[in-house]
C-alpha cells in the first residue's frame, strides 16, 4: 500500500494517512478483510511517529472503516467493498500484500463497470444516442477497401487526416490551433496523464478545483504532486482564492474544467477565464483546460475557451470524443504549442508509440461531414429532455433538505445532502435497489466532503431515469424522516 506523505502540506500527517487509506478502500485497492500494516511497520515506512499512525488508525476504526483485533492486527471492515474473493483465495494470494505498489487511489475503477440496473454513476451517453450503425459501416468498408490498416502502426502524433479534421472542428468551436500542434490521444484521460508524466513530479504543486474530475485527481496523486484546491461556485473556480494560492506556492500546473464543470455543471465566466490566464502568465504556470463536452449546451453557447485567449502557449487544451461520439474508439486530442508540445509528443512515443490507427480512420469521415453537427444537435435535444425529467422528479419528490445545481449543459447533476448524510453509506442502500451514483467524496483531492453526490442523466433511458430518481428520493425521504423521529442522524 503506497501512502504519499507531504510534509509541507497544511493537513496533518495523521489526517493524510487516514485519507489515503480511505482512498484505497473506496478505490477497491484494499478489500474487505485485508490486513493493514502494523502501527510500527507503517510508522517506520513513512518516517512518522507511532502516535501519528495510532491517531489515524483510531479515526478509521471509530468511523468503522477498519477493525483492530487484539493479537492479530487491523483489518478493513467497510461495508462499501464487496467480497470479491473467497476466504481460501484471500489466503492463497496473501503474499501479494508484500509487493509494494504506487497507486494512491483509483476511484473510477469502482464505477465504470457496475452490475446495477440503473447506472447513474458514470458520465457516459446512452449508446442509443450515438452513431453506432454509421461507424459500423465505416469500419466494414474501410477494412474491405484497405485490409492493411490492421497491420499498420499509425503516426505517433496521430493520423494526419484526423488532425486536419479536428483542426477544422476546433475552429468551429473557436479554439485556435494548427494540425501540427494537435496530438491524438487515447481519450482525454491519456492527455491528462501525458501532461502529468511530462511536467509533474513528486512535490510539484498542482492546483485543482474542488470538487473536480476524479480521474485527474488519481493521475496527479499518482505522480506524487502536492495538490492544492480551489472551491467552485456558480461562476467557476474562485479566482480570489486561486490568486492567494499562486502568490504563496507558485504552482506548476492549474487544472480546470471551465465549461459544464465535472461534477457541478458550473460554467466559468469569460472574466474569470481571462483572470486565470493572467495569473498563469504572471507565474509561468501551465493551464490544462479539459473540455469534454462544451458542445452539449442547452440554452446558449458557453464563453470561448481559455485556449482561445492564450497568446504565449500557457494552455494545454484537451478535447475528448469518447463522451459525445464513440466511447469504444477512445479518441481524444491534445492541443499545445512550442517546446511544451514537443515534449508531450516525446512522452506519447514512450507510452504507446501512437494510438490505434483503425479507430482514428473510422471517425474522420463523420467529423468532416455535416453528420457531426446534426448528431451534436440531436444530442443536445435528447439530453436536455433527460435533464429536465430529472429536475422535475427532484422538484416533486426530493426532501426540502436536498439542493442541487441546475446544469446548463453537459451530462451531470450535482446534489448536496444534509451534512450528516454520508453519500458513501447512502450508496450501499441504493445499490440494494439496483441503483448507483458517484459519491461526492471521489471528487475531492484533499478535504473529503461526503455529503454530495453526482448523478449522470445521460446514460439511462427516460423510463429508467424516472425509476432511479424516484427510488433515490424515497430513500432520502426515509432517512431524513428517521433522523427527525430519533433526533440523531443514521450516518456518522
């Protein structure tokens, strides 16, 4: 079990240990029944006092994440992890616990492929809304006409036709770049990883929004970065707090999702976009602008990208096509300039020597044609209907103690619960009704806030959405009524 201690952080060492172990449990890296290192072992491994480790373990035990058994040790007991191995299997593989890993957390491993019937935990689009038949025909035709595609490596930078097509597509989004400054990636997640591998090392300061996209937290934590967080309000990242942090710590990277922020749905104002760019320029920082679905707006177009305002190459722009076009193709692009781009290209060559050529070729005709615009327009209409359905059901059935942010685009709805309800424990209850969501704690890099949850309304059809949101409201009503009756919260 890898625990990264940041001695210069403002959070105490015992709390860092406590949070890291919780991250391992919620990521499935520590399963129910697994034994934690002894207090003495962990103290020696981390170079901290016995008292520090004891304090962390006591807090974990008090909150029922672990159980200490006299003479045997401390074991994971949280009900949030299912038993995936038999007792005999656990004994057979116990030797593996001695192999050191360097994974601080992997939150999405628990929510991408789940057995629940009503899947509201991942930002994915209903396959029925995607151009699957068209892409199927393109694949068959392409292989038929050019079977050598299957035996060819593509260029490391990405297929030239696709880069030109994406250059034109981005021009329509008012994102200025050039084909030679575009790098094709295996989804936006690889784009984040490329930047982290290239520019972030142990102790480097990375500023992120709080809350933010869990996959980005996982990547930067894995690089040993010191993560500082800035709250998000209805207008995006709080620039006043960002300025104070930048004055004090001079971060190397600022990661932001300015348009239909994941998970809150907030849209950063144009004024704040300009302010963040000015801050980055003044301290020579890199901005990662993650733009997964700015095309999916419901009312009016969002402000222009931060990349469009950038004159000196501070912004690395990421655009994924997995969300809106073809998840199975795993195609995204990274746009940057200058030596930053050259170094990212070198990193890409070290990782995989280039993304699969066939999937790049398949989507080129679609992106270049009118079909892409028509498809995006239909997506906006269909997802707005689903968003409105969810908002309507919540308005009619949710307890008055529950609040939410109305998203103006994107795929997600951010819900805030009473502070005494832990969404991780709530998840255990709703799973019994074949329903799942993303607990808000997965979206926080530093201080865990447990009384939020993210619902993705984009994957389920309207019938299942109606059922799922109704079930959630009923469970919340029950828990709040129970609390009022007994005058104490059911979750601690």
